[in-house]
């Protein structure tokens, strides 16, 4: 400190001690003009501001002192004192905690901390600390504050305080073991399961060293297994639970409950058959001595396992009797509904959920309503779905206890508006969802990014992908986000950036990675290949397919089979393409999923049209149309109707072709699909030329096609229509000249083989 500043501080200090606070304030403020980054001046000025009643300014100066001198305990003392003067007891407590961590020998700070503890916590265990002779141990007191904060649900501050106490080298090993357990719980509350896992592993090691009783160690293993499961370290989770069972300290019922948890882990690992074996064994050992709740839980989990194996009929047989009309088991209701959807029994799903919405329990009613809304979306009853979603929002909005349903209503509304092509509204609703829900926010941010690409806006889709990356809580979410970022770069022709992201994705490829995510990475590798490298692309997709099959991700399997088929078909390798499309159809049939079966039949139909196998093309078009009866996928319906008409036309089944094309014209008019309307008009003209002897009707349809030229993608069909019109108007020279002038620029655009 230079001489001038030392003199000012001395004078200000004397004024303060004599009660001349205003003089002291002026001296310190003048000093700060010359030394604005002096933390001591800010700290002392904070004390003066408290004396003259300027508590807000006291907080400002003490915060600045902390910023400038983060390792000076007195700065935190001043901050705690300023908060206390402002009656902000909680912030005062945290400031004094931080101060004691930095300067544990400061008795004045410790006394202030003790005072704030007593004012914050009604039942702080001072007596227990006194018995253990730890009442005046700063690290012990800090650790206890951390545990009390955790009990109040203040996980972030609990983590800070507990970590501070560990940094101070707790004198008691037993207390250190307890702190590690509390810190693990706090991390779980923040969804930081990897940190929690590390804490529990250290706690287990310390508890074993201390020779803790079996009950305590088993509890630690339980917590360790939970954290490991959340980190997708399933082998570790199963091992810990097996050790708990083998400890011999569980009664029969406790053992069954532990086995149920192990079965759940096997299900998550994709080893559903092993899960079913364990649950069946539990079912056999369940006798009258086992509580009704546990017996029902075994049945429920067995039903869930059957559902996970896509044995939906077996699952329903077990689960429905467990679900009475007044049931409040949300997980059970959801699983039964998923089984009905898996069996493509959407009407039954809607009936079941409609019954569940009559439940007097408001939570069950809201949950069932959300599921009911989802089922109506599946069957494209968007008007009904919209009413249900708005009703859920009306009941749940701004009510803390229904916050999850408020978020869910925004999610459902976003999906509905997305389906209605109102992308701007969908984006707003997804943003609302992100505002109030951490769970599912990564997916929501990626949805916003996707939708921004569909509407004209100044917002950058990449920003939302980056936000999703920031919110990712585990490697699986990170892979999904990086994959989205990679595909964004590819779509925007930024190959070097895409390659950088792809290399990052490859770093996640280890033996522990779930097959589902390995499949996604292999698919991304395939996307980077150019169309000229068909062989490399197919190899990458084959690897992706194998991983999808290993993870029992049948929906992904269907998607990849289709992609391989499309690539082969585009490269005119029709025989191989057909094999993949047939596999796609087989898997879709196993799932009993009408939409997926329709997509597979449509792919085979397109292929057969290319190979001029018109009879088979017609058969697959009919199958697609049958499966799409209750669907609102008008685009696919129109495509198949036109393919059916074309196939029948080529086979000279003109009456059947006319029937199909009339349906196509009607549907295209109904849903304003001008592109398909143009195709249907051209095909109708061809049919009229061979099946009708009415030049007036033919001319009408040709003129209609002329009016749709802006939507007609085929220049050949445009030329054919103009030529047909010229033939019908050959006597009207001005018209003929007009149409010749119209056809010339179109002919110039034709390929050589098209001109022939």
C-alpha cells in the first residue's frame, strides 16, 4: 500500500472508530476514485454503508471485494454482514460458509456462521455435534450445513458446501463417509449421476475400511447401483445388487424386490429374455407370506418385460387385470396403452384411455388425457387432440403441482401444430416447453432446430443445437446432439465442419456404448459418403443395421433397411433393393404396425413400377391403400392411387385404371395437392384416349392439365399434353401456332432420349 493510500485508510479508520461514518465514507469513496480495484477499500466501505443504512450499496461493495480478493476471508465476512443487515439470511449463511472455508481460524466469522445457521435451520443438530466434540469444528459444521441444505431440496448449494467441507480435510473418517453419501445424493438431485457415482464409490471404499455394518454398506451399494444405472453402467449396477442379495442379510421379500431391480437392469441392457427368467423365478417364489403389493409388482414387471419383447398380447393378459378403473398407477396405464399401440389397436387404446380420464384423481386424469391426446394424434384426429391438449393446459397452467402436465401440454400442442404445418406456432410451443421443463429439453431444442429449417426466420437453427449440447446430461444425449449438428453441417454443405463433428462422434465408439447409439454413428458415417461410393455407404449402413438389431431397436432397423433399399434402387440395383424392402416389410409385420407396413409395400410398389412388373406393383399399391384407410397421409395415398392406375393402364385394365384415377382426382382436389392433380390429369387423358370416345371430355382434362403446368415436374408429359391439344385443335391455326410457341422452350429442356 503506497503512503498516500495508507494515510487515507488511517484517517478513514479513525473517523469510523469515532462514529463519524459520513466522513469515513467520503474518504473511502475518494480513495476508490484513484484505486478502483482495491478490494480492501470496497470491503471497508461496505461496513460503513451498513452503519449509515445503505444496505444495497453495502452488498455491491462487498461483492466487488469478493471479486477482487476471492481468497480473502474478510471479503466474505463483509458480504455475509451486508446480507444479514438486509435481512437476507440465506445469502448471509452461504457467504459466511464460503468465508469459513477460506479462513477457518477466524472465530468472528465462525460465530456469525453459527448465528445464521440457527436462524436458517430450526432443528440443526448442535447437540449431536457437541457429543461428538465437533461443535466448534468448521469442517464438521459446514458438512452438516450441506446435509441440511440437501434436506431442504437446495441441491446446488448443498453440493458447494459439502465439497468445501471435504476440501478442509474432515478430521472424522466417519463424518467424511457420511458427507460423501450426502454429496452423492445432492449430485443425483442435479442429475449429475457420474459425479454421484464417484462419490458413492469413495463412500463404499471408506465404509468398508471403517468396518461399517452390513445394513449401512448395503444401503451404499443400493445408491451406487442407482447411480451406475443412470450412467448406463448396467454391469456395475447389476453387480452391486447381486452382492446385496448374496450378503445374506435380506429376507425373502426384500430379496424378491432386489431381483426385480436386477431384472429391470437386464431389460435396459436389451437382455429381456434373461429379465423374464428372473421375474418368472420371482413369481414362483411368491407365496402367501409375500405381501400383495410385492406379488402385484412381480406380475407388473413381468408384463412390462413381455411388452419390451414386443409380446404385447401376453403383456396385456397380465397387465389389464392389475389396472382397475380407479387405478392411479401411471406407469401401468402408460404401458398398457403402449401395448395397444404396438398391436395397432388404436381404437382400443382410445377406449381404454377414455375410461382412465374419468378417474377422480386429478393427476391420473391429466396423465391419461395426455396419453389420449397422443393416441388421437397417431390416428390423425388432430381436432380432437387439440381440444384435449388445450384442456390439460387450462387445468395445469401456473400450478406447481401440475407443472409436468403443463409442460406436456405444450409438447403435445407443438406436435399437433407441426402436423398441421404451422411451424411457427410449433416453435413457440417448444420454447414454452423448454422454459418450464429440464426433462426432455434436449429433444425439444433439437425439434426447434429442425422446425426452423422449415420456416422463414432470422433465428439460427445451429444455436439451438448448441444449447441442446450444453444441456446434455450423458454421453447418449451428447451423441444425439452431435449427430444433429453433423447433419446440419452436411445439409448446409459445410463438409469440413461436418467431418470434424464426425470425428468427435467416433470417439464415443467403445465397447460400453449402447448398440442403439453405435447404430446412429454408423448411419452418420454412411451419410458422409458420396453417392458415387455406393459400396462404402452400404457397408456403413449394414454396420448400423447390425447394431440396431443387437439393441432390439426394431423401429430403427426398419428405417435403415428402407435407406439401404432406396440407395440400391437409385443405383438401379433393383434385385438387391427388393430384398431389403422385403425385410423391411417382414419386420413391420412382426411389429403389427400399419404405417410401417404401408411404407414397405409402397417401396416395393415403386420398385416394381421401375422394373415394369405392373401386376406386382398393382398388388402392393392395393396393400398400401388398404393399410392407409384410417390414415391422413394423403400424399402416399395419392401416389399409390396413381401407381395403381398406371399399372392397370399398362396391363390394359382400363376400367380399373379409370376407377383408381377418379379417386386420385377427387382426393387431390380435396387436399389441394396440385402436383398429384397434374399427374392424375395427364394419366386421365391417356385413359380417355384409349377408353373413351369423347373428344370434348379429353379436351377438358387436357386444358385442366395445361392450367397445372407450374406443378407438373415432367417436361415429357407437358409436351405430350400440348401435342394432344394441337391434334384436337388442328383446324384452328392461331391456336396451333400458340401451342407450338409454347412447346419449343419445353422441348429444348428435354434430354436426348426424351426427345426421341
